[in-house]
């Protein structure tokens, strides 16, 4: 776990405390001290985050909002503001980037920082503890938010240490965490031994149950197993991985500047949808939002995926990969619509989503195939090529207008609804709907 030059690794894991809820409380001080739940307020919504005051009642992330309301009837429920949290996340990462160029972001609210081999502003070798406290203090001063920081020789130890640094909500009250926890090399095994096995990466519900059948509930018990017993229960590969983690062996590097592998948008509806016309319009709205986000990153996509979840909770995906990259909403929409055509919707659609992957730099990749033939019989791939070419300059002009006057300044006429131009912000409703899905003008 040390660096190739024999230098002991220093890894930080910074995790914001109740990030989304904390942003809401900071922006509205009247919420201070209250049980605040952020997420989808509708009947199909889920909890994105909550304050520690709400956690005292058993509320937690990913819980249905309806369940959270029953557990904590006096809670203030706030619809999530994804773009607001993304804005604060960018400010947070600016702090990280000023500490080290090797930052691996995990979602909006946490990141690994590799300090190994770095020197401070004075040329002094960085001490993990002092850097951790400096990061925590800067987050508090500049963002007026709290974070917890773990320090160790590996990503595993640093992440588990940051969890140990967090506040703890109990029915009796909220216990403040230490804020920073440092786990030296000599204390790694003792630190791991007191943790439940499910604290280790790679142990989900199924693996957890198998370990419990072996009488294993804590990390130290993994190391005490006879040779071969773990492999017989889990298979050689997983047994080898868990045995290494239980010995505090985790050589994974911190990967800086890790770029997202896909861009997309999905929504859960407050009611199951059976109307193909409404689904077509919703898909177009999502495609427009995703394409805009794609171009902002100077990327184009080779693969389009449409995802549907039905009223009975079964989920299907349809994917098409192209020989050329596309970044225009009309081109992406042609492919997405053809994928939706291949799905029966008679069971009622609970969730609809579109994602773009196989990302490349805009302007790179194969030249568009322009021998398209009759538009009436062309394939979805052929239509995408034609639309990518014909709408390219229009899209550039549209992006320029939106950059100056806002996202709702201009858009396709097909997105005009009863309340005007419906231009979605990607991630606008990731935790469930607050209202009925968008209606077409004739609905």
C-alpha cells in the first residue's frame, strides 16, 4: 500500500455531513435545529438527505418519503434542488484542487485526496492530520458547511475513518463526531477489528447473509477463518478480496480527474403512464436536457440507452450504439424514440430515462455516413446522422442564446406546453416527482 518509491501513502476521504439538507439549512436559517428531509415530496418520492435531527427518528437516505413522514411527522420536507447542490459541490472541489491535483470525486459530496509525494506551500512534507483539519476548517469558513475527514494509508481505511469522524444521531440526542479521524499503520487492524463485516467494500446483503451463516459478524473473524473456508462459501475471487481488506490491504489508487462515463436523466412519475404521446414528449424533454449537458462538457456520445420501469417494478433497457458520435438533441431523440418504439407500455410506465455513453471529444470520431437514402425508409441510425448534420449549426446558435439569456430563452416548439417552454435541468427530479408529469398542450 506504500508508493513505488517506498513512501508511506497518505490518503484523505472527505465526506460532507448531510450535504443536501445542510445546504438547505444554511440557505434558510429558520430551519436550524429542525428535522429537515430533502428529496421527492410526492407519494413516490425518496429521501435524498436529512438532518441529524431527522435521523434521530430513523429517517435515512433512499427511504421512501412516505415512510420518513410516518417516522417523523413534524419534519420539514423540501423538494431537492440538484443544481444548487451541484453549484456548492463545485466550490467544494475547488478547495480540494487547491490542496492536491489528485482528487477522485465520488458523487457531489465526497472525494478521495491523494497526498502521497506532495509538498505543502512551504515545501514541508504534508502531515495527513494537519491537512485534514485545514480542509475541514476551509469548508466551514468558505462554504459554512460541515464535513468529516478520514486519513489512512488506503482508500479503504480513509473512507472508514471518515465515517468514524461523523456525528451520530440516537433517539436520546445527537452526539458530535470528532470531525477528523486518523488511522496510523500500527492501528489499522485494531481499527478494522471492531467493525461489522458489512463495513467492508463488496459485502452486500447476499454476501452478508452467507458470512453470518458461517458465524462471521465482525472483520476480525474473517482473518481467523481456517484456510479455504471463505473460498468455499464465497468463491476464490471474492474470498481473496475480502481477506485482503480484512488485513487492511487495499492497493487501489486515487484516480484524479475521473470523468463521468455517461450523461443522462430519468424521472419517476406520480402515476403510471399509458399514453404514448405523453411518453414521447417526456423523452424529448429528457433528451434535450441530456444533450445540453453533454455539449457543456464538450462531449458527444456513441451509445443511447432508454430505460423503463413499469408499474409492477420490472425494468427494461434498450440500447443502440452508433458508428459515429452525436450531440444534437434531435439526433439523439431519433435513436431514443426508436428504442421506445420497441417497448410495450401496456403495463404502465412508472419511470422513464435516457442515458448517453461511449463519450468522446466533440468533433472526434468517424465521419457521419451521409448516404442515407429515402427519409421515409431510413433507419434510426440514418435519421440520427441526417439530423446531426442538419441541426448542428442551429444547435450551436441555440447554445449561444441560452448562455446569454438563460436555458428557457429558446428551444424546440415541441417542448412548448401550457406554461411555456419546458426546458428541463438535468437531474431536476432525481428523487421522485412532486406533481403529475408534463402534459402535452392537448392533454
